[in-house]
């Protein structure tokens, strides 16, 4: 019996798990994918928004501004790189009034230190920006993180505090008795629980329906992105937005916390909730829109493209509530942008909702810190110390990102460790650089197999059904199955 | 290794070769096909055999080697490398850059679609098969008709996989003619010119690709799409010189060759830093890489004996020439100078003209020139002027 089961190991589910892990509760996270942050939490802009965008009085506005204030401290505690780069919303001549409107909205939401900058100041801060910019709304509290790393950090600390994670497990039914939650039916069998938190992202409305809770509707909306080489680090400094349109914040151009440049997303309403494929038209639109902000953006330095699906609530605002119909069912649905920013504040709100159902007793002793070894960020002389401890830290496997075999081995062990090649890539950046794994992938395959104690033929890119190779060579040809 | 051996032959005593892989030889170690060494040894060797000749010679000469070692930082006069023994700071009066190149990826050419397992660069697949011993897939489409793609079409077929097609976006192949004959024609593998992959399908493992014909502007023609089921897509869509260390050293770069700007001694813009092989420009034959490495070694040896450099005159790539190496010439030229260049498009009876201002310095006619095949032109030392600017251009009939 679990006190709380969280459905979904995205940023919201993992932030909730982290917050709940500070209490004496048996908590389980079930996730249909092979790892944390497999959907919207992986493929988004990685922005910690200041909070001038959501309409005042909404949950989105409140939780955005609260979450923004929580991140600098959280990132220090959990050793997640945070870059407080500030954001700019740029306007052309004749559009300045719209900046004033955003400024008013931001002040109503309680966003600190907003200012409107004139053309010269914008060009001074962002020298490569389009020369026809007239003014910009500057939000100094906006920042950048790796959304994936943040989700992992929440999950790892939660795991150290006793939360269990079940990956590759899909929820197929919700068990209730007398309108109370009894548990979940999953592909890994029945799981009993007193409380269920539905943080299933783009599938949350379907699960709420399945549970018999109040209905709502989520529209899947695709966003496509282009990622540029990090040799361009510094070319774009702020998170640069065009003026927002009714549907989205538009296609933006920003640095990533790792020093790449990111351009995107598009905003395309789609039907298939898992269709995260990129399209020729979509990527063309990203290029076109990005060039309007940065006419000289070196698009020949694109190293990768990807798409994510945001869970857009039809009614506009986040849906975070305890069900009045099904005791023990808590929804955290429709968490689209600024969901990443709001996540720690959403987690706090979820704790209060859980406390309204079952008693919470703080754990006297719990972990609230994490540290990660990132050798590439250390001066070479410090690397010497680590190599003396473990020679594998001196064997560089990924040349583009300078990742050692020791770091890869570390990623495959310990709490919420990698079980797939993508998992290793996310945790270490091995294969995430400009050659996109062309050089290191065959080497990673053998290291992952060795460390997990499985055949290289069983190593997957991203979970069951995605093997990297078809088999071993044999004398007769055509490869052996294993 | 070619540069190290030549430097030793020229009397340089203290030489160190640093290699990131576990063994010497680089990419040659996964090239188990033949065709290497025809120019240099007059024999058809495999890549592995070609490399072994150099490895054996290195051992005979007792040249120091650090394998499994990655150079992390470089500055003029010094490199810092990392291996399992620790961090090494190594001083050198001359540094020769020979890091080779890497393959362009799916991201660089922006193929839309999903992101399943089963999409590999041709070189990564070659390593998986020839060194690690795995079959990456059973039913393949290959995008790009560069030499590695062609060779992998044959290699996969020999291992029992079915290669459905090799698609090439250009109206001509970028591979050597002999590879098209021996790797595709001999195995009835269709080469689809003016075709590209417009979409990748499959959520977990690759399930298929959509191919389309392209127009003269290389844009897909609507209505020409066709779906091919496959579990493997290999990309052979170009090579990029790997110049991260060169940039760290502050070496001036040629935006077209994507390698350092060098003179005829393969001396870069930074004193004491030389470069050779695919890091300078992508070659099609290893024999030419070796010859270039010897010139770089000679340049380095000359620099060690007398660390002074003369004046340089620029050599520009003119009409129909995409790039030329060297991009500048130290004058007065003491020896004949070898120019290596590529044409922009296939030309019949091309006429190569080297000129200084309006004055023709040299004229060479060849039967044919293809972008896929590097052109070598020897210029006698006496023909090179002591001042001004040089330009090499090409005239010829379109093929």
C-alpha cells in the first residue's frame, strides 16, 4: 500500500515527489517512459519565466511568479546549473503600446524590476538583434535551466529520501471504492494507494476521466525547435521574444544553459498526443521567425532539431485541485508554459492538497542536497585529482562534450540512474554535441551493456522497442537474434 | 603517423604522436575494404593494412606514442592532454594538427520526422560492424552517395542486410566512380540521383523513410514522395574538418574548405602550428593525405631549423574552383608547389589557369573534373612570382 502514487515523472510529478519525500509517506511514481522527463519536460525552451505573460488573477500568474523566486535557491541546493540571463520582449516601431500592456500585466502579477528599454540600450545588450527594433520589455528575473536536469535532480533527491520510481509502467485503469481512490491498474499490475496525483501531462484529462473525477480537456500543441552549436556561446545573451500572439509567446531565440542557441517553438494544434515528429514546414517557420529577431543567425550551425508537445488546457488556466467526486484524486493538469517555472510552486500547492486528505508528518532526517560531478567544468588540474581516484575519469569517450568514461559509468549507477543510451546522453551530455554521437555511440553501446550486465543487443535508445542494433554478425550473415 | 615518420626521416629527434583512440590508425582501422595505397605503394591494400605499414614503421623508428589520450587544450608551444594516467602538459616547438574530420549528422541537414533508434552516420555504422561486430539493421536506406555510404551499401549487403536504395540529393554522385561500380552496380543496389529523405518514420525503432525527388533548387517535388519501409537509415552526407583545437590555437580558417589557411609548408597563420590531412580539407584518397602529411613534416622540420617565416602572397580560388590548398604561398618559393583543389561542378575538358593579376602563370588541361575528385596541380618554383596576388580558376564545358 502506498500513501501517494504520482502518475508521471515529468517536472511536476518529480517536483511533487521531491516535496513529498520530506514527509513520512510511502510514495511511488509511475511513468510510462523509460526515464524521467520523457515528454514536455524534456522538449521545451528551458526558461524560468519572469511572469508578465499570464493574465493577472490566474493560477498561472501566481505560481509563475512564486516559482521564479524559488529557483535560484533550489538550483544551488540541488546543483542544477541556472543562468539568470534576463529576457527581452522586442517591439518594432508602432508596437510600443503592447509593451506597456505587458509591463502593466507584469506589475499586476508582482514581477519585480521590469523596465522598458529604448533602441540603443537593446542594441547595446543584444548586438546581433534586428536593427529595426524600437524598444523592449526587459525582465531581469528571467533565467535558464536545463529542464531535464532539474527534473532528474528532483527525482534523485526524492529517491534518496525513499520515493520509489517505476518506469516503463503505464496506467491502464483507476481503482475506486465508494468514490474513494483504492489504487491503479497498470501494465505492471495493481498498485494500491490512498491518494493519487495525476501529473500525466498531455494525457492528464484522459486519466481524470478514467478516474471519474471532474472532466476537463487538454489540447496537444506541438512546438518545434532548432538547436545550434555551442561554439556560438555568447552570440545571443538574453531570452528574446517577439510580441506575444493570442495563441503563444511566439518563436523565440535564446541561449541554453549549456551555451547552445535555441530557436522555437512553433505552436501547432495536433490530434496525436505522442506525435513529437518535426516537419519540413514547421522547421522552415522556426527559421523564418528566428531570422526576424536575429537576421544574421548562423542557421548553418544547426546541430539538431526536435519537437515537444505542450498540454494546453481548453479553459486556459492550470488545473490543480482535489476532486470533489473522487476522494483521494488530485489533478495537476494542463501544465503548459510556464509550467517549468511554476513547478516548485505547483508542488507546494499539491502538498497542501495532500495534507487536506491524509495527515503529513515531517521526516526528521531527509536529504535536501545533491551534487553532480561535471569534469568538463573543472580546470584541467583539478581533473588530475579525480583521475587519481578513478582512471576512468581520464578516458574521454565523447570528444565534443569532453565526457569521460567515469562520468558515464556514474550515470548508470545510483538513484534514478540511466537505463538507456538517451538516459546516458541526458545525464552526461555524451553524444549531445556537434557530432551527435557519431563518434561515441558505438563505444557507449559497449559501456552501457557492460555496466547494466546485458547484451549490447539489448541496449536501447529510449526503452523497450528501440534497440540500437539488430544483432551480432555471424558467419552466415544477417545477424543473430539474442 | 605520416608526418611523424617524415619528420624523423628529416632528422627531427624528439617526436610525440597523441591519439584519442585505443590504437593508432584512426578511421583506417575500420576500413576493411581495399583500394588504399595504389598511389603510394602501387598496391591495393585494405585501410587496416595501410595503417599497419605506418604503425610498423613507427615502432622501427621508436617514435613515442600516447594512445587513449585526448588533447583538451592547445596553445602555441604547448598542448594539455588527458588520459587514464592523468593530465599531461606537453611542450613542443612545433605542433602538427592531424585530427581528421567528422561526419555531418541528421541535425546538420535537418531531416524532419520522428527520432527513433536506427539512424546512424555511415561511419558510426561502419565501426559498429567492422570493429564492434554488430549488425545495425536488416533493411537499409542510405542517404548520400559519398564514398563511405557506397562502401557501407556493399558491406551491409555482404552481412545479409537488404539495401533498398542509395539516395543522392545532387544530380551527380560525390563518390568515386570505382565505388559506384564495385559497391552498387555489382550488387544491383539502385542509386537514386536528385532524391532525398523528406521524412523519418517510427517512434521507437525506425520503421521507414519517405523519399522524394528534388528540383533544380534541391527542393522536394510535391507528389514525388514514396515510402520505403526500413529499420536502418545511414547518412553519408558530407564530412567536416574537426578544427576545435585549431580554433583554440587561434588559427585563421578558410570558410569553404573549413580548415586552417595554410601555405605550401602547411604552416597555419600561427607560428609553429602546422596542419595536414582531413583537418585541412576533406581528401578522397588516403595516399594524398600521406603526401600532404609529409609536406607538413617538412615544413615543421624547416621551422625547427630556422624559426622564421617569409612574406606570403595570397592564392585565391577563382571561377569554378570551390577552394584551393594552400591558400597562400611563402615567397620566394624555394621548391615546386603542389596545389590541391576542387571544382564546383562536373566539367569536361577543364582548363586550369593560374594567374597573377592579368598575367597567366600556368595552364593545365585535364580530360574531366568532378567535385568528388580532388585535382592536383604542380607549379614549378620558378613560375611563382615574388609579389602580387595569385588566382586559380577553371574553364570548361558543363557535363
